[in-house]
C-alpha cells in the first residue's frame, strides 16, 4: 500500500478525486484516511498534519497498523537557496531535520532524536521514478532539492544557517524549507519504509504568501498529482518496492 500525505486538504484533493473503490476511516479520533486504489495499487490519502512532530506520530501509527510499501509527501514549500524558481517542483534527494538548532555547538548538528541521524536520504530508485514522471509532464520544471524541515521557521534561523553552516555551500541541489517532511523521514527510517517528497515551491522563505502565489501552487498541484499517479503506475509494474533498501 502507498500512503500519500499532505499538509492541507488542497495538497491531496487531486488524489482523492482519482481514488477508486474509495472508503473512509478515522484514526486517532481525528484524522480521516481516504482508502482506495489507483491502477489497482492500494493507496491511503490523508492530510491535516502541519508539524513534523504530529506528522511523525500519525505516520508511525499508520505504519504500525497498515502494510505500507511507500510514503509520498506532497504539498508546498519555500525556497531557501535563492536559486530555485517559484512554481517549480522541488523533488527531495534528502531531508534534513532542523527542528532543534544546535549548530552553534561544536560537533553537534541539528537533530530531533539524540544520537539519531539528522539527514535522511530518499531511495535512489524511487527518486528516479518520480523524476522520470516529472520530466514527461509538459510545461513543468523540477529541481533536485534538499528539504530543510522545521516547525519553527524564522528568517533569523535561516539566515544564520546560511552564514554559518557549510551545507548551504553545496552545489548538487537547491535548498527548500517545509514543516513536515522530517516527521515522515524519521517515521519511515525507523520502520525501514521508503519515502519520497515532492512539493511545489510557493515563494522564497523571506516573502509573504499571497493569493497570487498560492493560486500558482494550486495550478501546479494537478501537474504534480499526474506525475505521482504515473509513478504509482510504473511502480506497480515492477518489483522496486519488494527489495526495500
């Protein structure tokens, strides 16, 4: 079964409209799961988690109670590298948990769980399947991205990290910011379940969201949704998920 996770209802609305054999379940007395099939592949669609802590808890519950092969995180993000273009799709090669900023201390990085990795890599095969689907979509561009995931975004924090942390000197990927991908990365890593993150870049982190920028995001959601659906179809015709990592 594949789980598709968004922050808001808008993030996952397209997927709910294409689900076949749809039924609904409520978990944890709060979260609605839309369960059905896409290309005969079992799919769970849910939203409503805007922080990594909450997202990690909900995804852990799902991984413990359903047989899940893959988790896909969709939605919107903010540009942090001044290179990626708003309206493009940010496709994660890596997620960095930035919920606890301890980077000012020597030999201590950013991490949510003491002794646990702060960097979570997306499985190469999954990344390339979704990248291939995005490349086939007309009039859409995507960026290889590193997701800096934090519940406590501030311009001061990002500016500090850009000035003092060498990770922003990397040239192999753009940096974007979101609030819940690290929760998915942590839960999936602990359960050895592959995950991938693909989100629409709304604007730069130091810009205020407005109706125009959000409208652009909504227009891109359909393109992203079609690429994800195509990826689900491709995965369903292979044994890519059977081998895990």
